[in-house]
C-alpha cells in the first residue's frame, strides 16, 4: 500500500530527479495553531513537489511537551518518525541515545557552515556531525499590543516594568483584560524568563539559567522577578487557567485584551488573521529588555531510516529547509526570522526586521543574546522541568513567598543536575 502511495505521489508531482527514489518522510511537530499550520504546510508542499510523500504527525500542545512524550513512546517501541522538531540540548540527549542520522553530506553539499551562525550550527551537531537542521530564529522577549485598546484606555506603550503596571491598571480600569495569558507551565515560564531578563539583565539571566549558579538563583533580582510574576496574576481574566497561547493571542486580536507576553510565534496568529504589524498590532520588546534577545531556534532532528528511498526523502527535506525560498515563506508565516544570516529581509514586516537587527547586533557584540530557558535552549529538559514546576507552583499560589520561591528554585535545579 505504502509503495503504491509513494509511486502515486511521485507520478503526480513528477519532479523527482532522475535516479532518485520516491520516499516518505514522517514529521513530528506541534505546529497546530493557525500561523504554525500555515508555516509547516510550506515544507509539506515543497517536499511533495520534489516527488516525496509527506506524512504529517502533529501533536497539539504549545512548546511541545505533549509531542516529546509521544516521540519517546514511538522511539522506545523502535518506530521513531523520520524527523521530529527537537530543540537545543535535547538534540544531544537524543544523540546520546543513538537514534540520530547524519546530515553531513547534505550540509557539505549546500555549504551550511558558510551561512549558519556558529552558535546555531554547534547545537545542530552531535559529535561534530549535523543531525538536525535549524528552521528559524524566534525571539521570545516580545510584548504584543492592541493599540486601539490601549488608546481607548488612555494608556501608553510601556517600556519599563513600572510603566507596565501603570498601563495594566489603566486597561483594567477601562474594563479590559490587561494581560492575555494561558495558565500553562510553559507560558508561565515564558513570562518569568522575560521578567528575570528585565530585573537582572542578561548576565544574571545567564548565570541563573545557563550556569545554574546558586547565588544568581537566589539573588535579589530573582526575588524581584517573582514579585512581578505575582503581579501578572492580578491582571488576568477568569478563563486564563489552561488556555492555549493562541487563544490568548486571539483575545488581543479581538480587542478583549490589551497585551500578551509571548514569543514571536504569536505574530504568526496576527498574520494569519490578515493584520498588519505596526498598524493593527504592535510588537515591542518586553518592558525592561530592549536591546536584548532571548533566542529560541526551532529545528528538525533526523532519525535513522531503514530504506534508501526514505533516507533520500529525509535528506531532501533537510536541504529544502535551508533553501532561501523556504526560509522566506515559512518564516513570514511563522513569525520568526530566517536562520540564514545572508537572507534579504526587505519583504519582511517591521517586527521581523527589528528582530533581525537585534539578533545581529547582540550576536556581534556578544552582549544581550541569551538562550531561552522556557523553550529548551539554555539547559537540559530535566532542569527546565524543575524550573517550570517551581515557577508554576508560585504562579498559582497566593501564599508562597519570594524567599521560599528562590530557595525552592535553587533546590530544584540542584536536584535535577
Ligand atoms: C515553542 C516553539 C515555537 C512555537 C511555540 C508554541 O517552543 O519553538 O515554534 O511552536 O513553542 O507552540
């Protein structure tokens, strides 16, 4: 059956290079929101145009916790997909388990080392060989604003944490939900890491979330970040617990809420709704983090294949991901910026252009570019999980003090190391 399906796919597309075999590529991801689905469809179409079969394996759930659980089950039963969206240090964890396939041939043939930022390339390699291909760069420390809502509340766009609370009060007094949020551990952690960046700056952030330095984890800046996190909970609506992130973005789009603190995958939702950056909605650095960049690089890791045809389909997909055409269309839909530093940004909107500028400036100066803790860039999945637990417990508690929170945070990180 599968063979027939494959042949049929090749016949329809009819673009297989001579001597090539039509294969199947099954891709596990969690890109199910409007903007995300539009983005991944670009890859599906390109793979199919090359004559291969795309088998979509999407597992809903923001930040991919559900997807990773399903992936582990499939891998344990000896049947992993051809490719899965796996990020950051988790790529090394899968490499250690011996599952990943080398992409070195396709990387060499297409000159990946020439145009990928060194910090990104090294994360994609296991034992010096490419085993994953990066698709984009997301910036996490963004704030999304409905300007009409702010104007009708007489509020202005906040650039500092003090201003943020002023704006939030004005929005609330005017009857709006000030902050659109979904109470899920990863979303709570997404706000928390931006608060740490605002209260402690990039150096403290890195000491805490990359080095796991106990003094940093129990510092005054960390206490302050928790104090602000509690304040966030005062401006949410009753529907916040458990809400998906894209539903929160919709509240900003519909004008029910004034702002959302979320990475620029949120921009994919504004784009999918046909809205224009800078007019219908604003993207502004999370208050107090202007000039810094919390990065989150999505990537597709490759699993060993049993047949040559499927290996070929997999390698074709990897090549396509770093093609200029894919980088352009995928990232316009996804809200991220291309991972190729040589990409022409002229057709991108002002948010993406600002993102690229800050990404380049921070990576060139070596100051202000930090990996996202909440999105698996700064640490192992077990330490990330330990941090999530404490942050979410605090977020949902009215009695945990800041002292208790920082001490629990340091203890949880120590135990997970
Ligand atoms: C992030 C991922 C993004 C986006 C987001 C919401 O971890 O890097 O691509 O999908 O989760 O699901």
